């Protein structure tokens, strides 16, 4: 398969919350006088993962979470409320903490590039000169482009398709169709790389696009991905562009 276009997820693929989401929440709790460790928050997040995914994917009939600021706030405040309840945080301080979490994660300065992102983007820039089309496909609010500009990586992309702009979220094929239209490529000559088995692998596959799962923490096996290629670092991606996923 000749790869003519590459689509990249953003959150937890190219960028991450610095120093980590759990550490940020622990710092907000500490500022409020609550000695909650990041490890405790990570454990709670793992326990709540399936419930959060069901809410995020619309299984419960909720509105799409990233297509507007209002939907985003409603969804994330619900998530933070679930975390704080599981941590047995006193009821009276939960709204304050949830708002603190939301403020931190909505601030562009919270987000940093992964160390392996810049070298990959430089490599992709060279390949763009030889005809590769590179685009962003991300479930993100309407400040996605502003964030990539702030991080000085917007120039590496031919286009950006964010859920808030097209009013569709991965894994819905509609967001991938919008990206294919921008790329002017067929699904069978396109790769999509992201960290979510549900949104990225499932969505790309449903659209006829070849998925690649970025599994930085080694959580998945090939059996779990349905045979989709797995990489542990973005440094492993260029060979797949040369030879196709195996």
C-alpha cells in the first residue's frame, strides 16, 4: 500500500498535559489544602475509565462532548465530579476543585509536545515536500488551531479537522470523511494514528482508513486492536509510511 496521506490525533498523541493530568489535579487539590496524591487520582481514573468512555462515546445519549465549549464544560465537570466522589472529597469543596481542574486543562500553557513529536513532524515535513499530505483529525474544542500555533507546529500540517469545526467526533466516520475530502485521498491510501482504541482505531477502520494505535504505556495487544499496528513511540511511525503497516 502506498501511503499518500497521514492523519494525526492531537491529545495524548502529539501533546500532553504537563507534567501529567493526575499531577495537575493533585496540585489543584493541594492548593485547596487536600493532600491527595497523583497515584490516587490515576487509580481512580483507571477504575472510572469504562464509565467515562461510555459517557464520552454517547452510549448514554449525551450530546457530543467536544463540539462546543458548553458541551465540553458539561462533560468534563461531570468527569471531575465522578473522580472527586470516588476520592471521597468533602462535598462542599467539589465544585471549587472541579472548576480548578477545568481551568487548568482549558489553559493552553498546560499543554506540551511529547518529546518524540517534533522529530516526527520534521520528518513529515520532508515527506510533504515529496507529496505526502499530513493533517490533524482531533476531538478538540475550537481552540485546537490556536494551541498548535502556540506550540509552533501548525506549519507542519496541510489542514486541521477538529470536532468543534465539523460538528462530528471520532469514531463517527463523518469527521474522517471531512479529512479525506481535505486531503483529496482515498481511504485505502491513508493512515490515521492516535492513542484511542475506540475513537482512533475504531473510527479509522469504520471509515476504511488504516489505523495505527499509539500505545505509549503498553496497554494493548494485537488481539485487542483487531490486528491494527501498534507503535510505542512516534519514532516508530516513519517505517510504516515506507512499507505500510504489517
